[in-house]
C-alpha cells in the first residue's frame, strides 16, 4: 500500500515539475497564440481549418488537465501516506 502512495507521489512531483517548467509554459502559450492567430486570419471558407485549430486547442487543454490531475493525485497520496504513517 505504501509503495502505491510513493509511486503516486513521484508521478505527482514529475507532473508538477513539467507544469512549472518555464519552457513548457512558453510552448503552451506559443501554440495557443499561434492557433488563435491562425483562426483570426482564416477566411470564411476555411471552416475545416478552424475546426482543426479548435481540436488542437482542446487537445492542448487536455494535456494540461491530465498533468494537473496527476500532480493533484500526488498531493492526495502524500496526505494519505502521512495519515497512514501516524
């Protein structure tokens, strides 16, 4: 049981490091900005392109959400392990 908590804490810490890494944040902001600029510059006949940009932005958000969930799971595991060891 303790090993599972340790694994979750390790995964949570790794996710936190990724989320808080300035290069990761810069990459996400760049991709978001480029998608919005491409969307704004699209012509009225470019519905397929706008749909693809929307899907790209949604996928980007899902990556961030998944990493955040893993990070939060690590926090919960740490809390549970501390209670378990008392």
